[in-house]
């Protein structure tokens, strides 16, 4: 690790150097965009080392960790904060994020990821928080050249301008490759204690993490479903049939097998017990649901306007993915708000699955 440190002009830290005491007078405050990953954590620690009080903010949305269970995305966030002594705040972008996914000003990445618009939105929200807390500048963990869409040098300039924060965003890991910020020029931040990382290699960051004693952080590129081809395909398919989907519709995209039956109806079939429970919880009894009672069975939801023929198809799909799929005929229970009955069906064949299954077999292109 020492070679990587020397190549990037990183001065080794003394033990516990990352746990800082604030200035005797009122400390300088900053707000950091924080994913819990390696880069954003190192950016926070690099600024904290200069005696600046940093509040890290994480913005949740429906395409990241499961917002119905924030503990699923909290471990790395709070373990580093507890170890090194900085605060983490969680905020939800809700409908604002969905709008930029539908129509991003700066377009999509490889799949449905509106990376530049996403960054601009988060910075605008962080700016509002910064102003209410008396902080003087923002921090991000971006590294020039690490991501092809949003971390090019010209893209960073556009993001700063669009967010109304030109000169007020410090990127500690690549600062020496960029023009000095207002904070560096004013002496608030010591530029000599910042870095000049670039490109996709993470060796310099890993070396710096070793010096800080940072071992618990989220994996790189983890968490955003909009970068996944199959999820992106399902989302685009949903938007093609419903320009204004509900939050429940979007939440259901991460679960089960999806089948488009008509322009205003689709069937979702759970893949395991946990997904069955989640499907029923998110749907909240609004849709028809089906199951095979005497065998291990998925839950199947019929979302939208269901005809009797569609219910029959849903029953056959439910039977197909149950442990009764080897039988020639299966009794499937159908539960609607006004009725509860059984249908005897033949488990669906591959022709039905291939005809209706929503699945992107190639990387999605918008």
C-alpha cells in the first residue's frame, strides 16, 4: 500500500488522526453527499481531518435500497460514522426523482440511469440543507474519469452550474486535478491535504482507506437498480403502458416475475416466500391474488383490469411455478375483494411464459 500512497502524494496518518476535535471556536461546517461507499467515506474523512464539522446526507429513492426497510442500506452508512465520529442524515427524494427518471434533461446512461440529472437533484437538495444548517460548502466523493457519464471533467462543470453551486463543491479525492474552489482559495480548506486521484483504478483509494483504518463500506456501483439491464427493461415497459405509475407499481418492479397480459393489466408471480410476503404487503389487497393451497406455491398478483380470461392465465402461471407444476390439473385459489373461489387449471407451458414474460435479454438502450 505504501507505493500507492507515494504515487498519489498521500501522507501517512498517525493513529486516530481521522478522529478530530473541532476548532476551539465555532467550527466550519460542510455537508457531504454520502452513499456509504469507499469514495464518499474517504471524502468525508479527508475533510474531517482538517477540523471541519461534516454532516453526511444520504438521499433515498425507489431505485436504490429497499426504502420500506432502511436497515437494509444502513449498515455501512452508520458503522463508518460511529467509528470516525460524523453524523449521517437520511432524506427521501420521492416524486422528484421519479420525474427525472421519466424525462432526464441530460439523458440516460447505458440503461435507465439518469446519472447527471440524479447528481444535480441531490446537490440541489443538499444545498437547501446546507443553507438551513449554516454549512459553507458541499463535499462529494467523485473521482475524475471513474464513471463515463457523470464524472468526466466537463460533466462535473455542467453539474456544478446546473445545481447553482459553482466553486462551492469540494471533491477531495480529485481536487488537485481541478481548479481551486472558493474554500481552498479562502483558506478554509488546505489544498495540500487533498488528492489527485483519477480513472477507474481503486488502488489509491484502498491505500488511503488502509491509512484511515476504514474497513466497512458499501461495494462500488452497488444499489442503483437503474443500472441493471433487466430492471431497466421492466421500468421502460411500465412507463410505456402507464405514463404516471404509482409508487406501489414502481416498488413492485423489484419483485417477482412479470408478465404483460394487456395494455392495462399484468401479472406478477413471486419467486420465494419473502417475495410473496412483500408482494402482498406492497399491494395492500388492491389486486386479485392467487395461490395453490396444498403445495408450496408462489403468490400471483393480477395488477390492473382483469377479465375472467386473464384470471385463468394468472392461475395457470401460479400453478406453473408451484410444486404442483407436474400435475395435469391444479386447483388454484383466487382471492378478490368481493369473492374467494377456486379455479382448476393446467399449469402454463413454455409458450405462455415466452409470450407474456417481461424480460430484457440484452442491455437496454433508450
